[in-house]
């Protein structure tokens, strides 16, 4: 479990400041490939206030995934910052003064991971026809029309009937 240990700062006078560094890992449910092990590097600045503890949390989450275009294994990572306030009445209910962080880290993964993970911005991907990796060399297949492209519908209207005639 990844958690902030709050006992010392909680028992300190108002105005006290404490720093904590955490280096750990956990298995995330929020990664694109659920169950991916995520390496976590965190630093927390904790500030004892009258109402509780203010925490300035920041860090880096690193993980292995696959390029969405060419499927090559890649390592990626996200930086994040988060401000927390844990009220006195909540601190006393924590088990062993430990504030668990995995839920927050899963949220940060969801917030920060891009729609497409790419090995590089200009990855040419795999040929949809023969599976060739176009980053290495081009295959002889005709260019593949992306199904999601807004031009597919237009192309269908323009060339559809003509193509049918040609085939007959
Ligand atoms: Zn790629
Ligand atoms: Zn091909």
C-alpha cells in the first residue's frame, strides 16, 4: 500500500512543516492495459494547520505500455501535482495515521494519460493489410483508408458507383 504517514505532523504544533519522499510501486486499474505495474516517485510537503493537514503532493508515475500505432513496447510517464487537505476529524479515523494514496494515483493516471500512446509523434504504424511495420520499411499495399476518417463517407459517395461500373 502506498500511503502518507501523518502521525508525526498531526501531533506537531500548528505551523509545523514536514517533508516526505516515497518511492514505491503499485498495480493500477486505471492504465490502458489494466493491471500494469506503475512505478511511483512522490514528494509531499505537509503543513500542520488548525483544521488539519495541508499537503502539497507532486510526483512522477512511470509505466510500460504499447505504442497504439505500431504496438512496440514503450516506457512512458506522467508528472502530476495535487493539493490535499485532510481535516482533523478525518485524520483520527485513519488506520495507523496512514492516508492511502492509490485512489488518488489512479485518478492522476486517468487525467494524464493521452488518448493515444505513441512511441514517437510521427510513428507510421503497422500496415492494416499485411501488418508490416512502416517505420522499418514501406510495404507494397495500397494506402489504407482510416475507418474513422470523416472523408470516408465522401469518398464512398464520389467513387462508389464508378467503382461498381468498373468491376462489371
Ligand atoms: Zn509506434
Ligand atoms: Zn502492407
